[in-house]
C-alpha cells in the first residue's frame, strides 16, 4: 500500500469544488485515519478564473484535462465534469494509462458503463462510483460489501431530490405540479430544463447501477421502465392521503421467479412506511436482504460536500487496495437473470376515472375490471355534478399490468367516461 496518493480532478463545478475542499481542508484527518497522504496535484476545468470559495495552491489549476490524464505522478483521476462525451474518452484514456478512476457520472455509467468496467478489468485498475447514486449516502458500499452475504429481495429508492421536493410541496401546500416546479427552480433545486429529473431519467440512471450491483447483471439502462411525475395532480395527492398513502417517485428493483424488475414511476406508499416520510430534497434507499431483512439508508442525495464526501471515500478505498497494481476493476458479475417486461409485473393500483355522474357507471367500470381479473379494494366518489363528470377513485388488489392496460383501454372507450384514466401503482402489504 502506498503512503502517498496523488489525485487529479477533471471538472471544478459543484462536486469538484466540494471534493477539492475536503482533500485540502481535511487532509490531516485523512492522514491520521489512513496513514496515507492524499495530495491534490491538479484540477482541470475550462473556467479556472471563477471564485469557488476555496484557496487552491498555486500551479494546481489548469484548463488542460490531458495534463491530468497523462501525468505519470497522478495515481487517481476523478471525473466530475458530467455528460457522456468527452467524459467517457477521458476516463478510457486514464484507464489505459493504468490510473484508477473515481466518477460521480451516473448517466455515463448507466449507458456506457459496461465498456468502462471491461476496460478497467483489462488494465487492472479500479472504478470508484459511490457518488453516482444518492450523494453522501454510502449505498454502493452497502450493496457491494455490507450486504454481500445476502440475496437481495428488493430495493426501493427515493433518489432524485428535485422530484421529491416537488411532490412534498404538492402534498404539504396542496399546490399543483407547475407551481411546485417553479418554486423548485427558484430555489435552485431544479434546472431550467428539468426533464431528466421530472421524467424519471435521472432516477433510472441511478436504478440501473443499483440493479447491476444487487443482482449481478450488466448495466441495462434501456431495460428500465421510466415514468415521471408530470401527470400527478394535487387532487391525486389528496385522494391518496384519504386512502392512507403518499405519492413518491420511486425506483424499484425486485427479484422473483428468476426475473428482475427495474422500474421508475410515481408510487403510492402507505403513510406508516418509513420511506414515505422522506421529504424535501432528501434521498432514501430501502434494501431488503434474505439474511439481514429490511434496512434503510437516508441522507442528502446531492450537494457539494455530501457528494464530495462520497468521492473522497472512493479515493481512500482505492488507496487501501491490497494489490495496488493488480486491482480487479470491480463491476457487475454477469448472471443469466432475465429482465421482467413491464406488462408482466404485478402490483396494486390506484385509478382515477373521469366518469359521468349518473346511475350504473360504477357497475359498468367494475364489470370491465372484473373481466380482467382486477378486484376492487375500495372506492371514493365525491361531489355531485348532474349531467357532468366527477372523479371516481378505485383502489385495487394485486393485478397484472397487462390486464390493467387492457381494462383501462376498454373503460376509456365508454361513453360515460369523459377523459383518459390516470393510474398509479401502489406498493405495500395488501390488506
């Protein structure tokens, strides 16, 4: 094991700044705890003039990423620039130069990670990626090491702070989605283009990584079902509350009957479940193992210091690698499990029908649901609007997604239904 590790960072944005600050300000603490001197040798960014609020030693800043990648004295290259290219090219070249790599780039790993991990194994170097999922929560280490003795039954994650903030504001203040989004943008929790967050894409990137670790499968982003929160209304949140649930954007991966589910969508969770109480910009990941049972991990999922903390933890792990020059480039272990098609998943469901307020409507809808083996658990119908439409809410017992889609198609074609049916999947124990 080396007693000195030279670190080079590419990308001096929010996370790069947090990482640099920790290395510079907590270096003595790290040395006392590890016996290793971690030296921040170089930081590359296109903008090296802007004040980041930290004092960087003279000669460390550069606009040339190649001077980080090709420096023979740098042991670990930290990629924090984001995006696919040129980040991928920089990482691959660093690996070929026999340098260990740490990255927070979940989009890159989810879509190009199979190639990156293969290159790392070929060159005998490590890829650290703790910061790619849930910021400062050490969920990667939990799955790779802490729960290594378990068969993972299921993972449920609230792993996008922007969407969680929006849904929390809609719940607490009874505002509509558009107003909650504007407030999130004003506070800096949402980007000017929030698509990746509100459409579930960012969450799907992270779920891809968690599923690969949990079940030993290749990174399979294109197999993840993705559905965002844009169709959720304050009315749905109110009905969910009446039924004893909260609505969260949930990342779900499960193993059953030799198949793995990977899905991201709005989900109703019982109020008494601990994960339903995770509000605002905070993240949480619930993991169930066959030996350990239920466990949950909670904390800040973004930000300069929480994410920088995860980056530095990876650097320390790499420094402790017993075979410094013969690391294993750990990634997935290929397995033969199949990815379950979304239409084959089973869940409970919430339906909100826009139905005409006249006799016999409920019987028509319930008749169609029954024809598709969908059993009703409870019904809410409020208000009277003779000659007009009113919301009719139905909560079901467990049903198959394929049957639900076919039933809704048939119900929406009824003359007594005035608008497309909204449905939300429901997790929790069936009563």
